[in-house]
């Protein structure tokens, strides 16, 4: 066995072990694309509490880069990502957007490497969450991705389903996403998360780790350099740490750090080839300001 194959096995084995370790919880949680995190969290809280009022959450992420599923969609500029979520008895609707302060898109069709500030994406998420068993919440939904004409040739629509199971010390989950508009394929994600109360200022710490796989059915969606084949591969890992500071009754300030990394094999070249900065690993920093009513 070659050293390259051995290295791949050692990189992939822990991930496969985690997948099998999830056992009966496979198919019961979700990875969160932009905007979906707020929608799912609001829907889960509404499903558990069953309030007779509509809950509304406003937030804005301020980050040094926009990275989605390990692919960078900005470079050398800060991004602002506002979000609005309304939820009622398990149903949730979210609108999310990305504002790039200096877009430099090397794949843009209108003006290559334009440096103007631009709003280049708006996502609409509709979901329903329900606690079907103690500690087990299932979620299903749809996401409509509306792109600026300089960012993508096509808008995109995904349907998804999954759920999360809360264990005494952490939560595990899985979700599957299916593109139904253009560039068909499946995106699969497993996650583990944990939250801690901190002994100061009423703060809390959220930790997140996830791993994904991409089963593309369109060679143009995830092109593999030098190969004429579909991208069917373990894709990326994601680590995130967030500290939440309550600011009065309604507001919260949450600094965070995020790390995306390719899982080896074809994923490194595919992610690097699609990313605006040409990299397959990304470190993000920033904060979220949110208000819940």
C-alpha cells in the first residue's frame, strides 16, 4: 500500500467511525447553510414551546469572508449577512442575504474582479420542525437561493430533511439536501455539537463539528481538474466555536471563529478550484449581533 493511500485512510477513518457511531441517529439532524441555522433553531424552539404568538429573530453576521460548504465566495473583503426569521408552532420562514464590501469574483460574467460593494445573494428558507420523541427533533424544508447576475448563472432550489438527537452531554445529527432546480446532486452532512454555560456575564459557549459528502450528478457543478467524472467524495469538515454574551432581555453579541477544511482526495482540488481565493482550507472570524422578540 502506498504512503498516499495510507494517508487517505488515516484521514477518512475517524470520519467513517463517527458516521457508524451515530448508528440509530443517522437521518435525524441537519447541517445549516446560511439562513437555515436561524430558521431551524427558531422552528425547533417553537415546536418545543408551542407558543400562541409568532417569534421573530433579527441578526447580522459580520465576517472576514463568505464561505459556504467549504467554498469561498469572497476574498479580501468583509461581508455582512443580515437575517430575519419568523416562527410559529414549528413552522419557520427565513430571509438571509450576503453583502460583500468589495466583491472580487474571478468567475463573474459581467465585470471580472469588480471591486464595488454589492449585495450578491438572497436566500429564502421555509421549514417545519417537530419533536417526535423525547430529545429527537425532525426537520424538513426548502431553500431558494437567489443569486446576483454577477455571481451565478443559475438560481438554486434545495429540499432537505434531517434531525437532531440530544444526548446528556452533546447533540448528534444528520441531514440530506437535494438540489431540484439546476446542477442536480446530493449533499450529506453529519454533525456533533455541545453548549456550555460559562461562569461570567451570563455567557455561553457553543462548539460545533461537522463532516460532509457530495454526490454530484452534474460534472459542471463540481469539476475535478484533469478528470471527466462525477464528483462523488467526502467533501469538507467544519469546526466552529461561538461565545454568546446576552445584552439585556432581547439582544445577544456572539464572537466566533470558524475553520473549513477539505477531507482529502478530490475534495482539495475541487474546493480550491471553485473558491474565489483558490484555497481549500479557510479560517473565518467575526461576530453575530442578534435580537429575539
